[in-house]
């Protein structure tokens, strides 16, 4: 795995906010759920700056950002995933339909 070290200035909240607003064409980031979330703005701005730098393009394919909390999701442990057959079934898959007589 390759890691790229980023300069601390990439995480400056004011610069990140300005970059995000300019790129997204908005006056404020409230509509993206980022109002008052300085760390999230810093991280998103650093990611956008990195994408622009490494892709050598305007990063026009990045058209929106979404903020979420880990509490917005349910984490399922491996045993639960197995019992719910989320990724694989325990039995065979057939096209047969069982109809009781």
C-alpha cells in the first residue's frame, strides 16, 4: 500500500472551506451537512485538493459530498451476517418452487 504524505496546510479549515465552496459552486456548505463541522470540512478539502493534484484535472467528476456519522449505520458482526445469509446462502439455490400439498 502506498501512502502519500500531505502538507498540514492542506487541512487548513478556512482554505478547505473556500476550495469546497468554489468547486461545488455554492456560498455555504450547510446543504451538505457540514455547517460547524470544521474537522469534516478540513478532511473533505484535503481530499479534494489531493484529487485535483493527483488527477491533474479539475476533478469535475466530484459533484457533491455527503456527511454521515457512524451512528447512522448498523454494524453487523460476522455471525449475524452468516445467520442472515447476507453474502452467501447455506443451502443450494434452485429454481424449484415448493408448494405444500
